[in-house]
């Protein structure tokens, strides 16, 4: 809690300065009366002093909490102590809650008529309650129209970024674009309420619509968008959106201002066919770039670690896990190795859930089951020494635990791990700061899925 208070120090200081100036202005301009007795002054002073605690829990609703509680304290005390008759606590509470309905109970005159001047404490209460109620109504109205307003701005002004498909990858890009204060529209067939609330708090426009609906392109203002990114889990869906966009531009006869359209494709066959298709056509009015996040991660890794192929010894890589990143890591390693002028040899051993042991060129595939096989035992039983180990399993903690265990046995061998959670990477850095463990990160998707890296 203390750390959070320190991080919000400037907000708390501004609050106290504002309260102090308001208090001084109030004392010199507004005449006080008997309703502002010593007791309520102490109560209000304590309330104003401790209120910044609310900032620790909410900044978005802090003003609403401030006005509501201020109206309640001053209203209840005023009705209970300064009305003509001795009203019960129940009556005082009821009169106080009527303030939020913009209705003040006239219990300060014998005949119930409105006095020329209300007690100062009740003036504070009724204006605080009115401010709370009116601001709440306007905010509720704005939030109900917020999506329409933001969509209207996108359709009119443009320069927004459209993302089709919400998942782990697209969320990383959305976070980065939002951090750069960019207007983002995300489209998918279904969002959970929690996801929708989270994105709307980030000022992201959420559109839930079928992917085969071409009218969606009008809704999201594609004509004036700056970029579009297709990140569906299924490659076929991304391809369908791309083709529908092309048909939309032809039917509507519109020129799209997209500086770039990114389409993420994981399946090699789809990618090959799409690249071949793009080479044969010339009627796209925007630049289409086909990417694979795992390929980009592997490519970036080997750009930074080209020195591995400049060693005097032969390179023998062990790759544990042959899924998306593992495959791309090996593929890019072979490309990087071919570009080097060296007499080294490159050999790769892959451990994964293979049916049998096979050898294809420089790649050896060895059956390995993480649930029942010991990684240490499999490596120790191998005939040759590995120069580099890459752990590319599905879960970050498994990667980290296996890496730490192997580093105790193969202290001289560099061990690289692939993480998806930056907190795990921080854990790795902490674990290796004061040790001589040869544990390293092979990179993260967050490094690739940024506005700057993708140049959008």
C-alpha cells in the first residue's frame, strides 16, 4: 500500500493543495453560521484529510465518492441537529437521501415554507448531492453513447487502427497501441463481458459482429483507417476477412488509405499460397504484409545471436519442444547458418512427442514425453554433447523449472527459454543476477507485437 501511495504522490499533493485553496476561499467569501459548529468542522476535517485513501482503490470514481460522502455527512448532521423539530435518526437519513433526488425537505421553518437562507451546512449538502446526481446522469449518458461517439470520430477523422480477432497475440498489440495513445477498434464474433469491460477501460472500441458481414467495414470506418491487422486463431478466418475487404473495396469502389494490412498466418501451406496469390495480383490499393509472430521472434533471436555460428567448434543444438516457436527457431537457424562463411557443421536434435526416432538431414527427432520422461536423463543418455539448449515447451513455469534444473548439471551450456509472460522473464533475471547460471530468454511475443516493430 505504501508503494502505491508513493506512486500516486503527485495526485495526493494536488488534492491537498486544491482542498487548502478551496478552504481559504470558502473562509473569506462565505459567511459562516451556527450550523458549522466545532463538531462538524472536526468531522469534515478528518474526512478531507483521510479521503486520499480512496485513490488507492479507484481514481475513476474518486470524485463521485467524494461528493456522495460529503453530501451524506453534512446532510445527515444538518438535518439531525439543525431542523426546527427534534427529528429521529430515521427521518434525518430519509431527508438526506432525498437530497440525491434533488429534493430538499423544508424542515427549517415552522410552516414548512422555504426559508430565505438555509443553514450553511445544508447548502454544502444539497449542492454536493446535486453535483453527484447530475454528474452521474451525464456520465451514464456519455457511456451509453461513447461507442457511437468514438465510432463517429473514426469514420469522420480516421487514422485509427483496426484489429480483427481478439486473442493473446492481438491483445499485446492492442496494449502497445493504447500506450501510444492510438485509437483502436477490435472486431470479433464474441467477447466475454470481462474482456469487453477491460478493453473499454483502455478506450478501445469493441465491435461484436460476424466475420462474413461486409457491412462491418463501413461501421469501423475502414476507408480512413491507418492500418488493419488480422490475428484470428484460425488462418482461414483471417484469409476470409482479407478477401471480403477486397470485394468490399471493389463493390463500393472506394480507395482505402491503409498504409499497411498485416495478416498473421501460422500454417505454412496457407502462407505459401497467400504469398503466391499476392505476387500474381496488382489491384490491391494497400500494402499486404504476411507475418508469423514465431518466425519474427526466431529471426530476431538469430540476428542478435549470429555469433553462435562464428565459434570454432561445431554447433549442436538441442530443441525441447517442436511446436510453433521450436519449428521456426530451427528453420531460421538453418537460414542464418547458411549465410555465414564458416567451416562449422550445424546439427539439431529435437525432443518432442514423436512416435519414433528419426533422422532427416541435420535434424534428429527423438521421442520425449514431458509427463513421464526425465529431460536430464534423455540428454545425459545422448551420445553427443550439446553446445546450446533451447526449451520451447507450452508453459512458462515448466520452461523455467526445467532450465534451472539443467543449468545445475550442464553449467557450461547456454540454455535459452521462450516465455509468454514478462513476469516470468523478470523472475529469470532475478534468479540469475547473483549466480553463474547460463540461463537466457529467447525472446517474447511482446517484443514483436508492437507498433514500432511492425511499423504500423
